[in-house]
């Protein structure tokens, strides 16, 4: 029993909200079901599993809902919005995994952990907040929000104004020990949703957003996971992505991937943090990281699909 492999699985935004759907409760249950089935298969294969997830669309939805409240109702802060999404998505994911496991004839016990992640107030991202969140505004509205709430507003590539917040590097998962203990007791744990709730060195909540792939990598390292799998909406990692000479990677050493990273193959807002998260995991643990298609999660786990990042000297 003690030698069971621990796998940390990070689910991308499309695990809960499929593109082209509105996101009704019913659609959310339907979408998450497919991901839950794959995870239940992985767990029933004998691996211990920790699931992490993004929350971009859901936190955006909540912020928009806050905006439409009557003026005399207080606005809730971003850390509270992230906490709400951890409960929302944690429920969807955990409940669905238990039900899918049951249909496979195995028992799965889940635990959802509201997770805090420490960041530094001295992180350079506080000088230059750049992560867009929430609704789109006109210049006039943006000015009003800056004055009213002290938000930092920036013009986005579409020419509208949006709030920007820092995206600091995750330093420590506050609940890591508890998560590890639950995993060792064979619970399937859902944790660090949306990258976790950021708190500073003095444990004060911070208005910021932590990248979910970087936070998931830190969690995987903190609990000594054997494998780290990032699931998204493409079949893996490509060099020259979207160009005529595009090439999908199957197995790649961490040094080779670092070289591609330095050459600029992976953009900051999408594949960049996933590749960085994978590199950090493999370098620190000597384990394997995989990046692949959520719809094929079990095959990615079996290494029949996806990109697998291995240490230089296994
Ligand atoms: P998630 O919501 O799962 O975190 P993202 O949208 O942030 O996913 O990142 C996945 C996207 O990264 C893919 O849909 C793909 O369009 C894009 N992408 C950018 N560069 C690459 C690359 N080099 N290889 C593969 N996908 C890439
Ligand atoms: Mg995304």
C-alpha cells in the first residue's frame, strides 16, 4: 500500500465550461462528467490522485454579478470570489468523481480543500499588474472604478478597459501537509482551485491571481508527488505552434524543453506557464510531467497520448 504512485492532475478551464456552451448548471454537470470519468479511471488503476483546477470563467462570472448588485450593497473582494469558486468547482468535481467511480464499480472518497497560497508583497508583479480580470468597461467607467475602489484599470487588446491585478509567484501552499495526509489515506483531494487564495507573508489576503499551473506544480512538489499531469484543450506541447512547420512533442527531456522555452515557443498567457510548471516539477523531483488533452486524460496517464517531460538522466 505504501508504494502507490501519487499523481497531481491540473484541469484546464474547458473541464467545466466547454467553449460554445452558456454554462447553465446542467451544462456544467455534463461537461465535468467527462473529466470526472477519466479521473475515476486513473484512481481505479491504483494511483493516488490530487485534482487542481482553473477558475477564470467562474471568477469572471462572480465579479460581473457583483457589479450588477445595487449600489448600496458592498462589493466582495477578489480573494473571497476565489474562495467561492473553490467551493463551487470543488463540489462539481468531487461529487462527479465519486459518482463516476461508482459506475466503474470502485469506491472513491473525495475531500475538497479550500487552499491558501503564500505570495510575497515584494513580488515584481505588484509593480506592474498585468492579469486581466472581470468585465469590460469604457474609459469613463474605468476612471470611476479607479477612484471608487482603487482598482488599476488597463486598456486591453480589444480597446476596452479592464481591471488588472498582479499575478505573483506562488511560494508556499499553506495546506500542503494536510493534503498530503489525506492523499496518503487514499482520499482523492481537490485543492488549489484557481491557483489558490493568495495571502501575503503576514497571512493577509491579497487582491491578486495566482497562475493555476504554477500553483499546481508547487503543490505537486510540496507533497512529493511522483507525477504531474496538466490537462488542457490541445493534444500536448508543440514547437512552432500554428505554423507550417509545427511539430508536436511526444517525449522530451527537461533540458530540451528549456531550450524551446527560451526560444519563445510558449506564450505567457497559455502554454508558457504550463511548460514552466512542468519543467520546475521534473527538475526538482526527477519525476515525469505530462501535458495533454483533457478528453484523453486516461491515455495521457498511460503515456499513450500527450507530451511527456522526462529528466535528462532517468
Ligand atoms: P487552460 O485553460 O487549459 O489552462 P490555456 O488556454 O491557458 O488552457 O492554454 C492552452 C492553449 O495554449 C491551447 O489551446 C493552445 O491554443 C495554446 N498554445 C499556445 N502555444 C502552444 C504551443 N506551443 N503548443 C500547444 N499549445 C499552445
Ligand atoms: Mg485557459
